[in-house]
C-alpha cells in the first residue's frame, strides 16, 4: 500500500474522532484574502488544491477542506454513481469539487456512452468537470484529439440543456507532442473548453504562451516544496494541485505552501 493510500485511510478513520476536523481547521487552515482568484467562473479562496489521487477521496472532501485545500476532485471509477452524488451533495465545507471523467471502457462506443451517462448523472452535484484525454491502455483508438472530438462536442452540447453552467476542463498528458498540443489548444479556444490541467512547468508555460492567458490553467505535478508551487504559478498557472507531497510533509503541506506563495506575492 502506498503512503498516499495509508494517509487517506488514516484520515477516513480519524474523521470519526469528535473534534478532529475542528482541530485541523484550527492548526492547518488559514484565510488568505490576498490569494483569492476567479477561474472559469468560479471564485477560489486561494490557488491550492489536491489532485484526485487519494483512496476513497470522495469520503475526504470536508477533511481536505479542514487541512487547508481550496479544491479537489473525484474520479468515479467503479464507485456507484449514487455514492459519489451523495458525497458531493452532503459537503458541509466550502471546498470546491470536480468530477474527473476517464476512458475506462473496452471500446470507443462504450467510452462515449459511459462518459455521457456519468456526466449527466453527476452534473447537478459537481462544481466543474475534468475530461482526462491522456492515452488509455488498451484504447489506441482514443490516442489523439480527433478521436475525442465527438465525445467532447456531445458533452459541450449537453451542457446547454442544464440551467446552471458547469465548466469543462481537459487534463493534458506529459506525452502530448507539440503538434498535438497545438491542436488541443486550438480546439479548446474555439469550442468553449473552460480550462486545462497541465502536468509540470513546461506544459503550463506552453499553454499560457499559446493561449495568451485566455484559458485558465491548473498546474499539476509533484509539489513537495513551496518552491515547486511558486514555480508553477510563475509559469502561468492560475491554480495548482498537489499530486504528491502530502505523505511526506503531513497535514501542514497546504499551510506551508500558501504562506510561501503569500510571501512571494508580497515581494513581487
């Protein structure tokens, strides 16, 4: 079992201790008015979130808020949709939560049906959606943006049927070539994609330069020190998500990173 999974299980167990979340908020959660920002129509209290990498993350929404993260995500996977919907609807904190959709079926037709169904059933509960267009093992037919266009167009069209607008973001892959990146970014600018999740500094910088800041970017990756977070913001990220770092640095991760970002902003 990974350190991430071990920490997630400890958080799930400790949530039943009376006063545990209040204790976390007292010691780890701080208000940072100067770091608030708006991205894809949503107001974030600060730029730091955590990627959907923890076991049973849908059970940890309020706990992640209590240790200072502004946003997080859920990958439904094999978890029943009603369970995900219930966890999103029963949030007691103000944490912003996305649902991330991945190609997990055996063929392209099944992928489209699965993504559209999951999107439709969770639309009223998620704050925004992320579509992972990374290459999926066993799904060579979905290796390129052109293979995703029909799926993305259907999701974008389906959004028009709902009263409330929910942003749709794309998660980019480290393996996307410059040519693929150009086509993805052109599609995003023209189609109504609201944001992009870019892995690492170079991809963040590439997206920011190509779009000239017209599409908000969530910088993602191994953020094991405050300097890593600051570097992503300096490269052009609007928001940043911690994918690694929580296991080794404990619950004070967000507190240390946000304090460093605030100091960096004051020096600028």
